[in-house]
């Protein structure tokens, strides 16, 4: 979590000049700032869960689950708190394929499926990350709506919100880093390694990629489609882990990637 906290701080510094373009954030209504505080808490849940899961398991196994479970969680919760999402049968089938493929992806072969072996601490942290993603996705859609209603264009809303959210997330994360002995030690060690410099690159990439999602969310009527299509990062993440970390890519996992790409195509159609 210490690394993610530093990355969010670095990213917010790098992109802070964008706040000078467009309407002044201080003109936004008080309700917007409440949503911003809430999304920072959800982002902290997501990043903390992801970091602690990575420390206990295989990135190519855990990342797909953390990213794909909200594909079903977001529309399910949206039905309760937002106007009815504009989903058809193809969307539902595609989202189902994405979620199923994410559950298959951790397996090397079918016989490897054992419920008791899957109930590990890493899985618990993945579920925490998925809950955080579901929360901030729905909150971000509501907050972006307030920004466009206040005179922001979708581009301005996405870029401004990207920076403000990163700042708020850091304000949530840093006290936790200071309070948890293991994270405090990690932050101290981080200062004297090359990882401190990599945090700047990570921050630029995290904010830059999510900034594109926010711009799309500002322009779309339905958050569920954006969240589903965002999962293209899952097969890319698995392939990146194979290339950089030399993790294995068995046939079953390759098939899961194909299923996920099919689901993404159905949602995009």
C-alpha cells in the first residue's frame, strides 16, 4: 500500500496543472465534495486490497478476479441506486462471460478447482479490491454528473476529477501507511530504492489510464458499459505478467482470455 500511496501522490503532482484549465473546482456544489471523499475511501479499499493480495499470490491469477468481479457488481448495485441501466441480452451475456473467464483464469487445469484451496487470504483481499472498485465506479459516475451539470465538458470533468480523486485517495492512504507498522516500514525502505522513482511512472500511468475511463464515463449514459469494456486491461495484464515476470500461460488460461475477449466484444457491439 505504501507504494500505491506514493504513486497516487506522484500522479496528482504530475497532473495538477490540469486543474488550471476550465472551470474552477471550488465552484462545484458541496455534494460533489462528499462524493469525492467517498470515492477516495473506495479507491483506498481497492488499492490496499490489491497490494495485499499481490503480496500473497500470483499477479496473473489475482488481477483478473479483482478487475472482473465488479463487471457484475456494478450493474447489480446500479439497479438499486441509479436509473435502470440500458443493458440488453448481449450486454448481460458479455458481462457474464467476462466474470466467468475471470474465475477460470486462475486455474492451470480443471482438476485444480478446489473450493477450500481458493479460500485464501489473497482471495479475501481480492474481494476487498472488487468491492472498492464497485463503490468508486458508481460514485465517480454520480460525481462526474455533478461536474458536467456545473459547466464542465466531459473532457474537463474527466481530467479534473482524475487529479482531485488522486489527491483525496492519498489523503486516505497516507494515515493508514503511517498507522500500520508493516506499511510504515515499507514506506521507509521505499525512500532509498529505485522503486521510489518507479512510483512516479506508476502514478502517471494509473492516473492517465483511469483519466481516459473517466472521460468515457462523462460521455456515457451507463456506467456498466464503461466498467465492462475497461476490463480489456485483464488479458493485457495477464500477458504482461507472462512477459515480465515469466509467469506460465497454460492452455486453460489462454482459453479464458479468449472467452473474456468474446465477452468484451459482445458488450462493445
